[in-house]
C-alpha cells in the first residue's frame, strides 16, 4: 500500500486524526483560528455516517457532545480562547459526570478577543483551572503535524481510559501552518474503545461505583440500564448527595484517577539532553524554534538540549526534576508570561537557575529571540 | 404499567415545597407516557437547574440533570446521535427563557424532535424568589423589592416566532388538558413546546399576595380560557390555553439523514 501522505494545515491534520480515532459526533461554532476543524468535520463526518452539528455558541457545542457521548459516541468540539472561556461551565460538568470528550483549543492571543490570527500560548493555566472547583484535567499539545496526529488519537484514548474531558491545547502557528505528514495505516495506532458494563439487564447497575482499578464501565443512554447523571456531587447511582463521606470520596476519585496516573499519561520528547548543561523546555509551536536553535548550536559544540512537553496537564513535575537536576541553566520557551515557567520552578530543587524566553506580542518566537535571551542569561550580552 | 412504576421511589420524598405545582406536572407527564405505552428505556429526560430540573431525578428513565439553561443543548446532542429515543426536556421559566433563551430559540428553529416543557411559576424558586423573564411588570420579587420594571415574554409567541412546530399552553388546574397536551406533544414529530402555568406558593405567591396554593390553582381557572373562546374575545386580559400551533415541518434529524445520504453518494 502506498503511504497516505498529506500536506495540509494542522487543523486539518487534527480533524483527520480524530476521524482515525473513531470520532463519530462533532459539534462546534465558528471561531478563528480553529474554524478549519469545524469545516472539515462538516464535510467529512456525514461521508462516514457520523454527525456534525453547528450549534448556536460554544457552550452549546460542548453540551451537545456530552449528550452524544452518553449514547456511546466518540465526540469532539473545537474552539479558541473566547469560545473556550464560554465552555468552562460545561467542561466542569464533563469532569464531574466523567464523560469522555475531546476539546480542541487552538490558542489565539488573549485576553478577550485579543489577537485572533496571531501566535500565543496564553491558555495553559486556563486549560487546567478555567472551570471552578478543585479537579484534575488532561491537556496535550504538539509542535508538528505528525505528532499532532498521534497526540489527537491519544487524546481520544485517554478520554475513554480515564472517563474525562481531554483538552488539545494547540496554537495558531501549528493550527494554520501547512506541513507534510503521513496518515498511519488503520490499526497502526491502537485505539481505546468505550468500556461498557457487563452488568446484565435487570441487575442493579451502579454507574458511579469505580472498579478496583478506578475505572467506571459505562452504559449507553438508550440501553438497558437507566440511571441519573448530574453535575451535583452524587452517590454510586448518580443521585445527588451532600453526605460528607460520599462527597470526599468522589472528589478524591476525580483528582486521583488522573494525578495517580501521571506516569501512564505523560508524554514528552527529548533532544540532546544526555550531556546538556543548558536545557530548554518548550511545547507546541515554540518547541519548533527551540529545537532549531538547539540543533544549530549543537553543530557549534554548545551543550544545549531540549525537553519538549506533549503532556501539559497533569504536569510532569517528577520528570522535570530528574532531567534538570544537573543542568546549569533551564530556560522555558513559551509564548506567554511564564505559565509553564511557574510549574518548572515548582518542580526543580534550585528554581533560581530557571529562566524565561518568551514573546507576548503576537509574533512567533524565533530561534534568534531565544538565542538572544540565552546570551543574556549566560552573561554574554546580545 | 402504573404511574408509580415510572418513579424512582428510592429517591423519594421529593424536595418540592408543599403546594408546589411541579408534582402535578410530573403526575400528568407520567400519565401521558403511560397512555402512550412508551418503554422506559426509550425515554431520555434532560433537565437544567432549578426546582423544575429536579424532576429528572425522580423518574425511571435515562435522566440527565445538567447545567443552568443548557438542557436543550445536551438534549440536541442525545437526540442527534440517537434519533429513535424520545427526548423530554422539562425546564423552569428562568432556566428556559433567561439563561437558556438562546438555546430555546435555536432548538425551535431547527425543529429537532424534542418535547420542551416550560414549568412557568414566574419566579426563581431554588434561589429564593428572584424575578424571572416571566414574572411580569409590577410584580414583586426579592430582586424587585419595589416593583418589577422588567416586561415578560409571552412564551407561546416566542416559541411560535422561533419556529416550533407544536406550541401549547395549559395550567395545573386543567390536569386532563395537561395530560392530553403532553401526549400530543410527545407524539409530535418536531420541536414541541408546552408552557404549563404552575404555582409557586412559597415565593411568587407569598411575595405577591396570591393566596394559598389552592387559591393559586383555582385562579388559573379564572385567569385562563380556551383559545379563541368568546370570553377571550371579550376580555383580552384572559390567558389563552390549548394548542396554538401543530404543523408538519421537516424534522432536523431526518434532514440530517438526507445530508448523510448525499455525502455518501458524492464521496
């Protein structure tokens, strides 16, 4: 078989990956710079018997896919900052009710309408803490289309495994950039399907009673088990409760199912880290410039390395601590005021060796930008 | 099947106040479903937030108690992915027409086959008696302590203008009519809206000196009249009840099936 090579925007790569992952229901609302995902779904989903909905706004889009997921579908929505802000209440609902779904946020510059067509990574913290209440979330990102394809499939797999919404935190550069990539043969990337209950009809099914491994087998709406789903704290039947023991247990379950599995969830890439004395930490499109610089300086003998994060949340504190232990300088490269920088400082023993190389003006951060900041850090002057 | 077979008695007693009209709505809804002999597994009830929304917890269907105002958006997702299921969405007046107003008009515009019930008690009960978009000018509420200057929506006119293909109004006094309308609304293929005037003696009633629960129910007899009745022509203050709109229009899920056929052919 010939290789299925594509040369398209990252948004389209993401949409193709979702279909590869088994997506059969998408709802969305037009917003730059994510609209191409929605357009692609409108075109492609009915061709495979899937369903596409253009809703009246972004929160309605997320609500609609949550409803569809409950009937057993693999679901996704895509948006950008303002739409992601509007979705936050429904995101909390999906967390509380443990509904698998994938939410793509192709970041633009913010706050507010900000810079719709420009580069930014300003929604890192929002992805974790945008919705109210204590909780845990999974957020992934990618710097190139091949990785984006794989990480999108991974987002669907994690959503099913942990019964949780997964955020795909892309950015305008990756979303709009055209680049070649190969669509893997069907089956090459393993897919995780819906874990359904084996409880027979007529036997009491407890939709919110976790198994020993923490997973909760589901029963499709419209199937043989009728149960309640609510955003209130609930008992094993899904019925509202304020019993402190039940509330405590559910709260811990929602957080522990993700934070106790960081080692299984976490994905990253390492470039020249073995002997690096200066380590760049980056993610998304920023990591492209960081990698370019690292390879450029390596050819001149500088001991520069790159850790590219693909899992943003849950944050891999243990990994960062280990990798950066012997580094002289750690430089976080990102297009915000240091949202990952803060986590890196928390992760490592000597936070004074951690620096920020950033841009917040809507311009894409270049290798030269990073190089100039490196020279300042190393006391060489620009 | 008896009405009580549709209830989750494990979760009773319910949390509604004595004299609340919502129980009457629940009763008649279950009678309608019983008459239609719909299998419990074929019904999904989706609700939002508020006193009305708690109705979904008490019924033995697939039940989705969601977030404030967005029940119809969730229901749209369920219906689109499983068009064979019956979707019933009970909402409060604030839930449906304030925070949920946008979803309401767009669900109506799509004519998606969902039965939307607006349990209109003219107040936010769960939060303790604030005015809603249906409270009405000159009424009192905890957030209108001097007098409400917000004008109300006419839910029937709004639903009609938005494109709902079945629109009706009834009250907790007219229980036979309520069950009958629910039956027709559920059978109707398209977006159906039933506004039920239901009493809140605890907040709306007390604030506005509307009397006891029984007096409030009795008042629905006096303040309403059948559509196009002689009384209605003589007294425009009377609220009309009955079925205002019942028409055959292309239903959304059926329309999308045609899109799938078109897309598969062109592939």
